C-alpha cells in the first residue's frame, strides 16, 4: 500500500508544502487558477479520465518504461544501479506524462486553446505533440536566445503545428518565456489552458504536475519488486531544474524514510562561480511565477539569470515541493558542474550504450559521491535522451576519447 | 480619514492618478517627475517599484522597469529619495501610492518595508501578487499597523461575492482593471461602461479607480463617467520615453488628459 503523506507529497488546501508554495497571482489570473483548483482533483479522479490517461500512456507514450539494470555501471561502482528509462517515452523525455494529463484536463474544462513555455524545447515539443493528437491550437513561448540555441526543437514544434512565439523581454530565456505565457493567459481568460511544464507556478500546478509525473515512481515500485523482491530502493536519484522528473521519481518514496532522496542541481561552472543554477545552494526564499520557493536573486530581490550547460536546468527557481524537501532535510541536494555532467554523459554512452540528455547526465555525475555499497539498490531517473544535445556533445568529443 | 480617502471626499472632478516607474527615465528623476505631476494638478501619484519579472504589466512598463533597475533603482534608494518629498509644498497634500511585486518587498523585509514607506510619507500600497489569503493570514495587520492603505484589484471576471470581499479588505480605493489584460493594452470602452455600472450598483465602501488601457482624454472621460477616476500608466511612460525635457512634457501630458 502506498500511503499519502500530508507533509512531503501533497500540499495543504492553499498549496503550501511547509513554508513553500501558495498562489501569489494577480487578480487577472484568479478566475483561471480558481477554476483549475476547484476542478483538477475531481477530474483526475473520474474513471473515464483515468482510463483515457492510462491508455494514452500505454499505447501512445509507450509506458510502462523499462527499469534496466545497468550491469557495467553497477560493477564499476560496486553496487546495484537501475535506470528508469524515461528517455524511451514518445518525444524522448518524461515531459509528455504531464502534457498528456493536462491536455485531457483542458478538454474536460472546455478549453480550445493551449499555451506553454519552454526552455530547451522538450516541454514545448511534448505540448505541441499532444495538441496535434487532440486537434487543439497550440502556442509555445520560448526565449529569443533559446530559439537560437535549440533550432531542432523549434522545427519539431512547428512541424507538429504549434506556433512558436519568441519571448523578447528581460533576459529572453525560460523565465521570460514563462512570464509571456502567464501574460497570454491573463489576456485570454476564457478559452485558454496553460500547460506548465514543471512542478512550479501557482497552486494547484505543482501538485497537479507532480501527480501526473508520479507514474514514474509508481512503476519503479512494481518493477523493483519483480527484480529485487523489494519495492524500495536505498537511493533514488534525479536531476532538478524546476523539478518535474524528480517529483515524479521521488513521489511514491517520499513517505518511505529508508529511501534516500537524492536531487542533483546544475552547478554550471561551479556553485560559487557566478555562473550556476544550483538554486538550493544560492537561492533565498522568494516568489517567482506565482509561488513562494527558493529563488536565485540579488539582495534587492531582482531575479538572477542562472547558468547551466543544460537549458532544461537553467531556471532560477525550484518547485515548492523540492524547496520543502531541501529545507526539511528529507531530500539530499547535491550539484554537478557542466564538466562533470559532460563527463558523465560520455561515460554512460560508452558504458551502457545510452546517450542521455544533458539534464539527465547531471544525475549520473554524482554516483561517485554517494559512498555506494554492494548491498545498495540505486535507481537513477534517466529522464531524457541526448539527441537534442548532440551539438553540445560534438564540441567536447575530442576531449572525451 | 487617510489622506487618500480625503482626496476622494474633497475633489469635485474625477480623480486623476498617474503612474510612473521609480528611477525612470533617470535614477534621479523620481522627485522631479513627482513635483511636475503635482504642479500640473494630478491628485494621486502611483510610483512603480521596478521588478525584473512584472507579471501583471505589459511591455511598456516592463521596459521602463528594466531601465530603472539598470539605472540602479532599489527600494532602499527610493525611500531615501522620498524622505524629503513631503517637505516640498507641491507634494505635501498629494496622494502617494507605491505599486510593486512581492519578491523585492519580501527581500527588503515586509515589516521594515511598511515602516519605511510610512516614514517616507507613502499613503498606500498596491501589490498585485499578494493574494487575499496571505493578506488576511499575515500581511494585512502589518500594513494596518503602519497606517497604510492597501488597494486590491478587481477585474471583469471577478465575481460579485469576491468583489465585495476585496472591497471590504481594501482601504483608500478599489482598483478596477478595465479588461482582462496586462497593462497598456487596447480596451473596448462600451464593455467597460457596463462593467463599471455593475460595480457602481454594488454600492461599495471604497471609491473605484479604473486602470489598464486608459491613455488619453477620451478614455479617461469614458471611464470617469462611471467611477471616481482613473489611473494612467503605460501612456505616461511612453510619453516619458520621448527625449523631450520633463519640464515641458509632464505638464503638457497632464493637460492633454485634464485641460
């Protein structure tokens, strides 16, 4: 039986995980967010909704994704390492678990127009995909700088029929794309649903996205039981930007004290280099995109532009669930630098024949820092595949023979 | 009676509230702009505290905020600029309201912010991303303790029940957003009239000031016919971005609204 813990898994009625969360939104968003808050749990509990969600996850996304024992990696670290293969999902990452759930929800709310933000483009592609599947209008906001950096994903979104709108305000990256998407929602209060891509934003988004992604840990428990005779690993490891794959991978283990929760943030050029995205190390309590969480900011409360080699971890905040895991000590937060992530990506490719996304590579970069033993069972969430990062990998292929 | 409340009870014509961003167009222009607005006959000045991620604002105000931040504007500096303002005869009676977002205020320290605002002669606060749940639970009492007004926003989508709730929590005035949009957008004033007449029929405790999309005499007069006045922001910021001297520009802008 999976127990629901009030403190770590699920926020209170007002969307708080401990001190973090809430819905710090202007009145212009109130109606949209209130409608979602009143409806999401009801809709997500409807048998017809669950049936369609499960069927699409199975036949369209390709779930359950395998849990693969990485034998060579296990031997190298003298332990037992299992990989949760979210990279094998349709569109190449876990992001689609959430967009499938939200598009079904949007249909039931009577919405006809979908908006989304995207950084690296993975969430944008996953949103454009489900909009094509359901014949819905799709507008994706993407920072002008990211559009230049992620051309293949821009082309994928366009081929899927989405309109990609450059965010030209502020720093012209993910946080600004999110601002523009929220503004679009303010300007379209009736027909539009906003599919947020991570466990961020005003309540109920963090809880809703975590619930859609929780299929990851639900499957891990079943698969581990088959393979090891125990549902519980000793360690579950995932990378964290906003934190959606981590929320999904941790979810059904949060209330199991024996499971060590390991969240890996992007340290960029080094945590204290001034070029980093390690929010729990560098952030202070603050409010961004509608929730109170940890936030990288100046002493005057202006939001700081983070840096990571991986565009998906390049976010100045972190979901409120993770902020609570950090501050309560339930989660162990460590970080990996750009170089460590690159090394890990090449190493995984050569050791197990799997090219991971740069985001995902951060999770593998910490295996050597955990003092693993032969009796440990370690699950790493392999959140996405690395095709989109080939241009970056090619630049350092000479230094990784 | 607060200063803002007395402005509504003594002003015969519709109340004119002009918004500008602190530290824009230049770091030191804050008091100059205020002085010129006051001399031109504006009733309330709304000063924007610049923030890197102003969700409720459109491109014009965001751009002015980015420039103000680059100029070096901070809450700390704004308070030091405002300290002397009430000693100036032109600014002794005008309403001064601060508008901004929660994050910079929380970093400054909410209690300290309210204390320093009151001390600098500020009358009231507009913090669009402070929701009523958190206001009632934590922040409302602090605001009240320092004698500051707090102004909530309502929109055409806000239910009657919620309008009444937000009116009961507000002091000074209630800010009616003309349409569901970010600041600086285009607005249909026929629809706005219906909405404002509905608000009037509620017989609220606070005067209603209309904002978003008010940009000239025609739009000001249109909304003022069914409210106590209006707030002009983006149109004034746009005017400030012209490289004309402030001494000429500010009075002529105000005159174009209220000859």
